[in-house]
């Protein structure tokens, strides 16, 4: 049973980042097909769905890393495909899955690379760049790690440093692809607490891909649920997360309770449905 789409679209018509009739693929078959999505400004939106449904492909398309076969991604009302990469990087920051830092690079040197979109042959390192890097590191709590090699950091520290790099770009739009991958629960919560703070206290618009549905429900203002390259449903976690939706999207029988911390949905998995 496929649930009816749940949407809360008030205000999304003016979203700074959106896609219309988007079809993207790597080989002959498209990974996502005819997809429409609008990212609400000033909120945390999380894309969830089973493996291979197109979550990361959607994020990479929104970041201009993949050229669509058809359809349009709009950034501030203009087709992102026609914008210069440097201009996009000044507006939108992307943290990919499993980023790798060059060997021996220190934390401050890595974060400083976030200033590259603002530099050119006639504009090199400036006092403004220095302030942007210091601010990004203070916001992420990585300023005390400045001189340490990135390779010597824990997984949670490393993720904070990569987020600091995207913040050093001084963008209002942040796209985070699996920011909690390979982190234990405590470090994952630390990173998502930071994401919440960036949105709630600093006005960032954030789009994440997450696998953990309970963390997605707790830390998101809006969920986009994908399956087979399409948006199955979207809306607030309370509206979207139902036993029917979880079975339709993930093939998972579950109970949905009330999270005593957030007041939102809390998923208790019961296993796969038994074959008839």
C-alpha cells in the first residue's frame, strides 16, 4: 500500500533551491526520473529512503555535480547549469560522503580551502578570509584543533572540520551527504546538534541525506522520502512518519510512538512483513 503524498508546501514556491521534472542517471537507466522538489528556506530538510533510491544522486544534482538528462535545478531563480562553478560555490556548500584530506594537512589549512571560491589571481588571502575561517572554526568548535593534522582526529572531530570548511565558504545553503556515516551514536548526535544550531541560531538552510530514520525525524523540520528514484511523500516528520509509510518505503513493519525528547515520531521496528 502506497500512502498518499503528504506535503506542507506553504512558502515553498519562493524556495531558493528547487528542481522541476528532474531526470538524472549514470548509465542507460535513470536513477531519478521526473522528480520535483523544493527546499524550504531556513529549515533542516532530510532526504531518506532505502539504499539505491537516489538520495545522494538528488543531492549531487542540486549541487550541480551531476548534469540532468532533463529538467531543471533552480538556484535563486536561475538554472544552476548555466551558472559558473565559482558563483555556485559562493552560494551553496556541499559536504560529500567520505571526503578525503591530503596527507599532512592541518585543520586550519583544510578549513581555509573553503575560501577558494572567493579568491582569484588578483584577490589573494585577505583579512576577510582570516575572519571567515576563524568564525567557521568557532561555530563548529574546531578552533582548538587548528594546528592538528586532520588525519589525527576522531571521526566526529573530522566531520566538524569538514562542516567548518563548508561554513568558511560563507554560504547560506548547506548540502550534507551522510554527515554521520561511520560515526557512533554519541558522535552522530554531536554532529546533528551542530546542524540544528547552524539552522536555528545562524539561519542556514540545510539539506541532509541520512539513513537513521529516528535521527532524521528528531533533527529535521521536513522529510523527503524517496523510493525508486521518485519522491514518495514529503512533509513534517509528524505528518510523514507512519507505519504505512515505513512499510511502503522500506518494507518495514513498525510502531510509531512519541519521542519523549522532541515530541515527534519515534520508530520501533518490528521486522519485515511476513509473506502471504
